[in-house]
């Protein structure tokens, strides 16, 4: 039986009908991701060198070959983001912004990105070197300024890589916001509550739209644009991924949806208050316990859902933020709050979910429960789900 299966497999391969599954590579994996993408487009490869051969030119890296085929975006957005942030961000913020872009995002040509933007990062270099060398009249030429700036940014990169509803008048007061939250079981309810609250906050605000695409390593057809148009991709929603359109205002409470810089406390789940709205980025202040008061400039990032029923992998370039006056019970894990409003238009539906919600508040007086389920017979009681099999 085993020999017969082997013989059929050899005949199948001899007819040129063999198909093999290629392992998925994450966009931040560098050359592995680029090679994985090329294997879907470069035909009849016989060696690693032939994979990098595009238009009769042997490229030194898989990324260069992808760039020649037009499979990667250019650096225009990252250039615009850095230039825009230089109008309000401090030099320290700009340094960490550049490090975040280089570490977490698909930068086609990091060297060119540096060449285009190192001047806005080097304005204090001469002053720093004068103090360090105790030379008040020290003058540095252009190459020296670039070299000193590169050394400083390199140290920042290494350090980061190692740790890789009534609206009150104090709605934008961090001291008030950091201790309070509304909890509810489902994401749909969270979006509904947050939209209501944002409309109550004064100010125009700005709506940010995502750029949605399919990861080219997850499809092997040339008709994906026809099968899955952009409008379809824009309507997709996933837990932990920002929506296609998010509306922000200065002073509103938001939450990071991705680890940006763990050493600085810019982690997934960190609560922040928006302080400035740009076109390509926003500035915010941390109100969580760790690094309270620290400022961060947040650019758009490429995010993909961890789990999806879709036959492709979505790439959504959007600000990694979500308004969080209200949040799901599961997302609140790890938060310590003094005042919690538990909103239950429908009762909890998973094991231990009610316990998690109640355990987030530090005192009994700080907990308020609203049972708004019309199907319940006893409004003064709430349901607790327990699977006895786990005990």
C-alpha cells in the first residue's frame, strides 16, 4: 500500500501537477517574507539565485527583487509621517518614531529613509557634542553630524529591540479617565458606546481611513482584486484590529492595539489620551500606571488578524488605536480601575467572564451594574456562566 502511494505521487509529479504548501512568513521577518512573496510570482525557479532574478537582473536580496516587481510599497508615507511629526513632536519623540517605523513596518529602503530624514533628527547633535567634549566653539560638518546622529539612533534601536451616558466636564482629564471604564461582553456594543461618547465630546476631530490589501504570500491567484474588491476588505472587522474608519478627537481616551516600544511602556492595551491629530500620525500621552505622562507619536502600521475564516490574510494599514471609554470584558484583563460600569444588554456568555469583569474594580462601591436584557425575568439578578467540567 505504501509503495503504491509513493508510485502515484511520483507519477503525479512527473506530469507537472505537483503542488506544495509554502509556510507563511510574517511581513516583519525580512528576507523570509520577501522570498515567500517571490515564490508566488517568479516561475520555474531552479535555485535561490533564480528566485532573485527579475527582468534578466540578478538582485542581491529578495527584498530588492520584490521592490523591482512592485510588490512592496515605497517609503513616501513614512517620509511624510516623519516630516509631519517634526512640526509638533520633540526630538526624543522623533527618535523613537523612527525606531518604531524601522522595527515594525515594511520599509522598502531604510537607507534612503534615513538620508531623507536624518536632518530633522540631528538638530541638537552639535549642542550635545559641545557639552560632551567641553568645547563651546565646536563646529561639525555635514558628515560628522550624520555620523553622530546615526550612532545615537543605532543605540536607541538596539535598546528597543532587546525588549522587543452623561459626559462630565473633566472628560479629558487623565487623572479622571485612568480610574474609570465601561465594560461590556461584545465588540459590537463597545463600538456603539464609544461612538455615542465621541459625539458628545466637543470638537471637530478627524476620521482616519485604512489602506486594505491582501497579503500576497497568502494567495496564489491573479484575480484576487476581482474576487475580493477593496470595498469588501474595508467592511471586514476583526478583534484586536482597528476598523477601516476610526474617528478621533483631541482629548479622547484611546488604547494601543499593538506593542510599539515595550521599554517605554507603549504596549498593547496601554491607555492614552490623544493630544494632537496629524494626517499620517497622532500624538498622545500615556495615562496607564507605567510611564504615566510619557508622550508618543503613533504612525499607521500594518496589522493582520491572528485568526480569520477568510481564505486570505488581510493587511490593514491603519493607526493601531481604538477608542476605549468602553471596552470588552476580555480586553480589560490586567487593568486596575476604581470605578467600573458593567453594561449588560445581553448576559455574559463564556466561563468566568462575569468574574473577570467584577475583579477589575478595587472596591464594592466602585462597581455599577446595568442589566438591560429585556429577556430576563429577574432584572435584579445577572447570569454567571460556569462550566462544571473544568473543576
